[in-house]
């Protein structure tokens, strides 16, 4: 009975959040469109005059930065999880597990400070080198911005932020691999890596997918770190090394909210509703991928 009530409570809370967003965004949906256009135009400096022209680049920037962060962190996270679970000596594995869990507990504002004060100046020479030698690739087209308050730098910071989430969940899944399967692979003459490839990774595949989607969800909603590092822009741009190209929905809400009037708040909550729906879709897709991977 208690478990059933808790399950119902989760659905009620989810529905309440959705209804709140819809109610507060209703002046945008059903209100005076000319007033909406004026408000959106004031937010964008005249670059957009309708809601979809406003939220489209924000949604693009959100997905782009989050996907890059996941791409950077995924293989590193899985590698660390495998090292902790199957390669590291017990004492070292304990220390590394503690460090990973500690990273997950660091507030995002601390990551933002570290990114803005340490990483931004430190990473510029590397981005400059990338732009110089790989600038023929559209993603790395130069010149590299200095200071490096760019999508690429923000993606690195978000990758560090979601790395402990993916690592800790993957580690726990890998440690649950049946001992008999591992011993059977070794008894057949498999090397340690072959045992991991044939027994551990297939067993943990669905868990790794779930961990990755959870990390992606964290990246999609990240606010403070992005706000403190990224030089924002309202473009459909894939130029990762140039400033003032993209912005995320969450960071834009935080930046615009203090000076927004009532209609402006409705517009911002409308963008929040879009982010809510995207996050919901990501979680739904993650569930389907997990079910498929576990078959």
C-alpha cells in the first residue's frame, strides 16, 4: 500500500509541475500576440519576434552542448568504472570510488567558478591549436575565441559534472556481473580484457545506457555552470570554438528572469515547458533503449 501510494505521489507531482508550467505559460499561448512579439524582441535584441524563433536556437544550443558533454564523458566514465570494478587493487578502488562520489556532490556553482576562472584561460592554447590545424572542419572553424567562453569549453565542464554520475552507476552495475560468468570466461582461456568484453560489458549494457541518459538529463537542465562560463548567442551554430554562438534554455531563464515583466516571465516559463517536454522525451527514450539493451 505504501509503495503504491508513493508511485501515485510521483505521478501527481509530475502532473502538478506540468500543469504549473502550462498555466504560467498560458498568457504566451493564448494572449495578445503583438505584446508577445514585443517582449520576445526585447529579449533577443530584435533577432526574433515569435516564440519558436526565440526558443528554437535555445533548444538547439541546449541539445548541442548536452550531447557534446555526453560524448566527451561517456567513454572516460565507462573506462574509469571498469578500472575501479575489475582492474584496480582493492585499496585504490576504494579511494577512487570515494573521489568519484565526492565529485558528484560538488555544487554546480563551484564547477562554474572553476570553469570560468581556471579552465577558460588554461584551455585557450589547446582550442587555438585545434582551430589552427583542424579549422577546415566546420565544428572547429576559427578563430578560437579568447577568452574561451565557448560551447566547447562549457561542454568540457558539463562532461566533468556528469562523469561521476555515469561512472558510479556503471561501476555498481559492473560489480553485479555474476561471478560464475567471469570465472567461466577465464577458465576457457580468456584474458582479463576478453573476459570484460564477453561477460561484463554485455551484462552491464542496459545499466550503462541508463546511466548515460541520467547524465544527459543532468546536462540538459544545468544552469549555473553554463551561465557563468558561456558567452551567449542566439544562433543555429555549430562553431564550437567561437563565442556568442549558442545559449541553453536553463541558463537563458536564469539570465533573463530578474528583469522580466509578467509577460516576459510567461515567455520564459514557456521555454521552460519546452525543456520539460524534451527532458521527458529523453527519459522515455532512455527507458526504451534500456529495455532493448536488456533483451
